[in-house]
C-alpha cells in the first residue's frame, strides 16, 4: 500500500507489478487529482510496504520529476521550481531524463495523457497546454535512434515505432514542425499492416498512427491524412472490446478526428458521428472515473457546435446539461476547472443569444469571470477564457446597452488578441471578436476610430483565414457589415461596394439551413438598401427587399433576431415607396414594422429605432392618404422613441428630428401654431447636438431653416448659421476628395439659400461670410493645410511644428489614391492612417484656439478681412437661389457690402441658360482642341448672342450701373466675378448685346473681367512676394490625343520669339512627359502648356492635361505645393469647365493650378481652335514681355483682354464660340 496526495493505493510486491506499472497507476492518479498542488506531499506521505528502499526512492523521484515537468509546462513560478530542486537535488532532471521517458512512453494515452479540451467560442476543440520544445525535440531524437537500431519485423519494432510516432504527433500538435514524420508514419503503417488483428498492441498502434496522421493534417491540411486518421482510429475502436479500459480513449480520439473533418468540410454526418463516439465513450466510462468529466466536456462541446450549426433548442439544452455535469464533477483546485467553467459559460451565452433569457447571460458571465480568475497569467488557455468573457459582455451590452459591459468586453478581447501569437489557429476568430466589439461600440457612440479599428481587425482575420475554411463566411460577414456601417457614416461608395461584394460572397458560401444564413442575408440587404439610398437604382432596393424577406422566412417565430429582420424589411419597403411610390409597399412596411415593435420588449436598446421607423411610415401614409389617425400615431411613436433614446447616443439627433418632422407635417395640414413652434424646437436641438453625426445634424438644420421660414421664426438666422457651419464637418478633411465631393453634391444649394435668407433680412455681411464659408470647401481645406503658422510658433513652437508636420502629411496624401499609398500599407491601412491624422489635426487646431488671442485661428474669415481682397478692384459675389438672386459687392477701402438686387435673374432661368449653352457647345462639336475653320460661317452665333444678351440684361448691366461704371477705353478697371451655382458655367466675362449698333452694350466696354472661386483665394495669392528670377517652362505635346494639333508648334515658336534671351525651358513632344513636366514646374515660376485637355464627368478629379505617355490629372496637380509659382497659361481645352454637380467647388484644371500655387491663370471654358491659339498666345506674351522688364503676373488679365480684342478686330467674321472660351482666373 502507498499513499499519494491523500489517495491510498493497495499494491503488494507479490502481485508482480513492475515499477513501470506502478508508475502508470500513479500517473493516472496524479493527472486527475490535482497533482500540481500536491507534488511536494509525495516525499512526506508516500510509503510502500515491502518494497526495497532504492525502488521507493526511484519511484518517488520519478513522480516528482513528472510533476515538476508538468508544473513547468503550466507556467509554474520560478521560486517553486527552485524549492523542488532543493528538495530533490539540482541534477534531478539529468538523473531521471532517460528513466522517465522509458516509463512514460508505454502509457496507453501518451502523448495525450488525458483528453483536455479547452472550448472557446471560435473553436470548441482547441488543445490545452503546450510542452517544452527542447524536451520534445530531444525525445524525438532519442527515439529515432532507438527505432533505427531495431531491425525490421523485430518483436520490439511496434513498441519503438509507437513511441516515436507518439512523440512526433506531440511535436506536430504543439509546434507545427513536421520533422521526419513522413518516414515514421510510413513505418508505423507498415508495422500495423504486419500485426494481426488479435495482437494486443495493435489498437494502441492504430491509435498512435491515427493521432499522427491527424496531427499532420492539422499542420499541412492534406484531406487524405484526416481520412486515413479516421480509418485508423475507427479500426482501433473496432478491435477493442467494450470492457477494455482503453476503449473510451479510442472513442474520444475518433470523435475529435471527426470534428476535425467536420471543420474542414462542414458535413453534419461527421458531427453526428462525433457525438455518437463521445456518447459511447461516456457510457463506457464508469461514474467516478477521472476521465468522465473530460468525456462530458467533449460531448457538450460537440452538441454546442451542432446547435450553432442547426439552431435546435433541444441540442443546446442537452449541451448545457453535459457541461454542467462536467463542472460539477471537477473539484475546486483541479487544473481543468477553468476550462470547464469556460465551456459552460460559452454554452449559456449561446442559449441567451437564441432565447434572450437574462439569467443565462448573467450566469454565463459569472462562470467565465470565475474561469479567468482561476487561470494564472502565462497559461496558454487564458486567451480562450478571456475571449469568451469578452464576447459574453458584448452580448449583454447589445441587449441592455450598459457602457461598462462594452468597455470591459473590449478590454478582455484586446487582451486575448495580444496573448495569442500571430500563427495561432484561433488568432482570426479572436481578431474578429475584438472587431465585433469595436463595431458595436461605434454603433452606440459613433466614434470613427472604433469602426476603423474594427474593419482593420476583421480584414486581418480574413487575411489569416484560407478559402474553404469553416469560419471564413463568418469573418467575411463581419467585415462586410462593418464596411456598410462606415459607408453610411462617411458616405463612401467604395466602402458600400466592398461591403456588398463581401456579403454576397458570404451568403453564397452559407448553405441553406445554416443558422447564420438569415443574419447574413439581412446584412446584404442593408448594404443594398444603402446603395439604393445613394444612387437610386431600383434593382438595389428590390434585391434588398428580397434578402430581408428571405431572412424572415428562414427565422422561426420566437427567435430574438426576428424583430430586427421585420424592422429592416419594413424600412426597405418604406424606402421603395418613398422613392418609387406604391401604396401596397407602404401598408406592408407599416405591418412589418408594427410586428417588429410588438415583438421587441420594453427596455431593449433597439426599441426606439423601431418605434421611430413606425412613426415615419405612418407619417408617410398620412401625407399620402390624409388619415389624421396616422399622423397622430406617428407623432406619438416619434415622441416615445425620442424620449427612450439616451442623450449621449448619436441617434438622438435622428429621433428628435423625426419627431419634429411629424409635427411639421401635421402643422402643414391643420395649421396649429404649437405644432410649428415645437417642430422648430426639435430641429434646433437636433442640429446643435454635440454627439449627433454631422450628416444627421445637417439634415436637421435644413429642416430647421424650412420650418423657421414658414412661420418667420426668430431663430431663422441661427438655423442658417448652424447649417453653414456643419457643411465642412460633413465634407470632412479626413475623407478622400471624391467622397467629400459626393457629400457636397448631395447638399444642393443650402449655402445659397442661407445667403438668400440673410440678404432678405438685410444681413449682407452674413451673406458674404456664409458664401465664403460654405463654398469651395475642398479648396479651403487644402489652402489651410498650407497656411503658415509663424504667429503660433512665436508662442507655442512645439504645437506649431506638430501642426505643420501633420498638415504636410495630409497635404502629400490628400487624394488618398493608390498612387500615393506607401508600398508597405494596404489601401485600408492608408485610409485609416489618413483619417487618424485628420482627427489629430482637428484636435491640435482646437487646442490652438483655446490659447489667448488665437480663438479665430483658421476660422472662417470675417467681412473686415474679406474686404481686403477688393484692393485692386471690386469683387462681385453673385448668389442664385430658389427664392431670390442678388449680387454683393466688395469695394476697395470699404467694409460695407454693396447689395445689388437682380430681380430679373432667377435660378430656373439660369439653369435654362446653362442647358441651352451646353446644347450649343455640343451641337458645334466643341469638345477638344482641334483644327476648325475659324473664318467660316458663324455656327451657333445667334444662339450665343441671345444667351450673352440675357446675361447682360439680368446680371452684368445692373451690377455695372450700381457701381456707376462708365465706358473708358483708356482706364478699364478690373472686376473679379465670384459666382455661384449654374452661373459658373456661363461666359459672364463676355456678356453683352452683340446684334445692335448701339455702343456700350458689352462688358468689354467697361471692365477687364477675371474670375475667382472664393474671395479668400485672392487674399491667399495677392500678397505673396516674388523672389525668384523669371524662369519660363513651355510644355508642348501636339500628338498625345485623339487628334494631332499642329499649331502647337507655331505656338511654341511665337513664345520663343517673345521670350528672347529670358530663361526658357522647353519640353517638346517626347520630352513632355508627366514626370519631366512636374519636375520643371517645381523650378520654373511661369508655365505654358499646349496640349489636349480632358474633363472627366464621372470623376472630376481625373480631369487631365494629356502629355506624352500619360496624363497629368487634377488630383495630381492639387498636390503640387509650388510656393514660387506665378503664372500658368493653359492652352488646352476645357481647363476651366468644371463639374455641374459641384458648381460651387471649382473642380477644374485651372482651379487645381491655382491651388498648386499659381497666382494667375489663363484657361479655357471649353475647347479652343488650334489655329487661333498661337495668335492669342503671341499677342499675350508680346504685351507682357516688353521693354526687357520682368513680366508681372498681375497684368495677365489685361494682356488676355487685349489679345482677344485684337483677335476679334483682325478676324471680323470669327465665330463667337472661338474667342469666348479664353478666361482669366486669379489676381
């Protein structure tokens, strides 16, 4: 008899038990009865009556050595290791290294001493503790030597090969190093084949062979290995009688191999067979046997996977029963207690996700917190428990909305990711879980960093997961849904398209009957609906409705997600009705959303959203059919939704604004003043919300303006100021330029309407300031990135340097396109970095504004500053809106704004003029620089004259009259036109009456006209000093385009003559590559480009100058920060055409040149005739380059004026469309 760890074992010497047998018995007891805590008791409590003293000593030391080695594997502290060495001697490991291996390898379950399964949400069958790499490698080396000394077919060969196979299998499982396993597996297979079925060792060898094949499969992924592994393990089971003590072990190993194959090919047949194997193992394992809890764990985990795959409620209940039984059978202090609590917690959470029982999620978190607390730091199973705890906290947050839960959940999931090495099998799912928690917090609080970080984690998880992997559809689904959320927030079409692609792939990979199929269909439907809301393609909303309906059809009644699917279906039906009409859609939408609301319990965080959607649908039906019960019910639902939404939730602004909209709807029908007053109050609160997203706040501000205008509310100007101030936040610097432009297109003419309101109230200074603040947003943002900070540096040099550094990084990567991305970064990483820099810059700017005397730092300019732009001549802002049209004049030396009403000018009239003019240009084929007969019959002249006459009568003449300008050819003053809306596409610089003999009826008789996109653009360039010597660049490329333009050669010859001995760089034909042109633009301060030009209607930043071998695009031009640039002559087509959807943004080549630094630019509004270009250029340079003086770019407008005048005088029959396109931009 001996006593070990308080357990008495009767074993007499006369029973002829070998030392090895005794060791195996002790090993069983040791592994299953808390050996780590009781290791030091062996020397004090063990006794073996009748055994020799030396045998007792060896036995004690062997057990101590084994205990010590396991303890080290489990992360034991160094001080305890030192205590053991003191007790047994520092050479314990050296003395017993060989004996322990000899005894250990014969154990029936080596190297898996006992089946330890640590279940995590992402993989219920992850293996537990690691082993020391050197120990395993040394063992393998030793066993290879032993096996090599045994001849083939020797009676010891099976034992030695089995030992070697076990060690190699352990190496494969723990380190993924195949070593020489192929040869060993081959020899094992050969040995197995030679042993008859009745041989007692054959099942053990079959088991070892199966485990080795299984381990190689996990490493290399060869499906043949797992098939062979299952065959070998099945054979081991068949050859072992039910009463044999090893049968449960073989069954467990078979079950795990079936799970491995299930994860590979998702066959429910494998899952069911695995369950059968685990159930058989449990039946064969007597109560009280130390392996019983492990068998229950395996069965419970497999049932849990079956539930996740099939959604069967009976299965999850059975899984929890098995896992709870395993926990109950595991004493406190047992090393497997944490893993079993972890398994139980995960199963309880899964049932909560399905049934929503509050007790389940609270119990799950309790079990998991206990599990985490029991695992010391450094244990390899700690990340799994942290993951399950984090996911469970996330589940409770999503149900009850507690911010502590989401913050704590993210912390746990982040810790799990950090503790998991990159090559780890579970790294992708742990990254995905962290991403899901960050995404959910974004949905709650709206912080862009969270959704960026979530997408980054999801993308990393997808990248780590190969095609065909069981988890890949889930990871793609998470990534797609997050991209869709960011698309809605930032308005990025690319994000939306990528989301749809990922989600469609996910749906395609998810078989019918899979419990996640409805969720994935729902996410795909949401992305399609978002794209419909942006672009209006009816097929998108039709497909969205189909996906939502399919999700509902696949979801049983009582499922906690069913209300969500119903709400989304109703929302999509309402969207389709709102855009396309159809009462059936509207009624169906109300029915679906009402069902969703009814199924959503009070206190659920989604209740307000669903109530609000119901209110919106009821309001639409009221406006469509006129039933007052509908509008009363709509108001009631919206009011409740707003009251239930926490104040710190970004969606609060939406709820309040929706409430205001329903009140305003009732007011328009019943005219109750209190409804209007209350609606104004709701809109103002929503627009001024400190947490609402900028896009939602802007919508509320628009409604505030509308409601306040109807009832002449005193807050009308406040509403306008709010809207104008929000616009730059919507078109945020952190977005790519195309995304910013997309936002600006959708805003319409809100700035012009706000200016019109200010004008109507006599607030002319406000009108000027708002037109300046709310237009040319991108232009202003880029100029601010290049603004000097000398005054700030004198006070806070560190802050100034940091601001300049970040601004420089943003300026260099301002377009966020592939061409600017660093090779080491993906597009997603680069976009993320760009947004982070923009956010940091915003924070620095706010810090600067908090300093004394810096509260106006980079704020929109006030009128007193803007007036300085008129020092060289009047600046005329022309505002066209739906309600009125006006001109506002800034005059030199005056802080007063001159208001010039334009009663005959209307927005609709200007739009008609623009349409007629575009039609005129198209009918005359004026699209590119080409060879045309400039002296031919004046095609289109009559139509052109009509348009120019209307511009004279309705706009230019009233302005000149108000300024009291009279024609004086000797002293022509300059005027800068800063126009808005569709006026930007009309030739105001040539307005006049041309079919009369009456004099002084044309703008050229009074002024020299220039354009400017903003008032501040003149300020930014007018005071810039000229330091560098004159250096002129001529880039001439006649052949890179649709047609050859031969007169560019003549144009170059004229320029050479006029420049004489001045420094002149010429890039001609093949020399005029994009790279060379850009290089010389940095060194030359004057530029002349003669080539083809293109305007890209789809993406205006892709508009370009066509050079040799490539295009110099607008997006590339605006990144050229050229502080010494002075003048550019763009002798190409459509260089100041612009984009009709962005009329207030100056999105054209000439504007890009101005942004790059050129103070003065000659450009073309449409195409020019090849034969005329040299004549204009020759006269232009003749006027500027005379008397040997350094040319002055301030005289470019005058030189262009007289060049065109001379062209007309010398060519009396010239078509109007031939001389009209030349314009001047800048100072």
